[in-house]
């Protein structure tokens, strides 16, 4: 860098061994214009990005720590099995008489022994949908098979209709609902 020449003045007459130079002779610190522009542009970009991110965060469009979505576990399908080793109790829970006997005839025709199937009236006559009840999860396939034998029904796990004196007894219970009556039956597509 070339040394600048300045006109002589009284500050130039300092003793040489002092090592001092006048204040007006100090290097002029220059900032290059392009460096200042680069730093300003960088600061502007950083501020804009932080502002956009902050706005999205405050407005709820992004989450820093999202909660994981619950996974849906598929319900295993039960393969219906017609198991005639179960006793079957049929209860008519409708005002229409004779449905329990008709259902007993269908069950016996499917292979159950006549003495293993009993039919009777339920304590109510307003049960909505025909349901097959079973006690344990191991009985679900047999309940589904019995439901198919009678032309379809809900299957529900419950020990309400199980024999009280025999906890080891295998029994399925059909409760006939209003959907099997003439008034509650849905018309077929050909009618």
C-alpha cells in the first residue's frame, strides 16, 4: 500500500525515538462497500426466514413437537365354525309367538341334537335385533357359525345368558329380536 504524503506540520517534529506518529497520520480504516452490502443482505434473509417461521408457528400451521397420530389396530375377523357340541338356548324377545320354535327347528336341522336345543320366551318382547351371545373369546367362532345357521345375527360376548350352575358348560344363546317379526323384517329387493 503506498504511503500517503501529507503536508508538514508541527506534529511532524516529534523526536524519532518516541515511536509516535500524529493522529492525522493513522491508517484510514476503510470498509469495503461490497462487504457491508453482503452482511446487510445476509441479515435481511435471516430476519425474513425467522419472521416467516415465527408467523407460521404462532398461527398454528406448523408444530414443533407434533403428537403422533394414534394407530388403528385392525379388528381380527372371526371365521365362523358350526360347532354342534354347544348347547343352544333360544329366547323369543318379540310379541310374535312361535319364533323360538321355528328357530329351534332351523338349528336342529343344521346338526344339533334336539335335546341340546331349548326354546322359550324371554322376559321382554321389545328386543331390537336378533343376537347370539357367547361366554368366552374361544366361543366366538362357534357363535358366528350359529349366527350364520339362523340367517345372520349380531354376536356379543356376555355371560348374562349362561347357565348359573355350570361354569364349564358350553352354551350359546340366541335372543330373537323384532328384526325377525313380520313388522320388523326389512323387505327384500325383489318386493
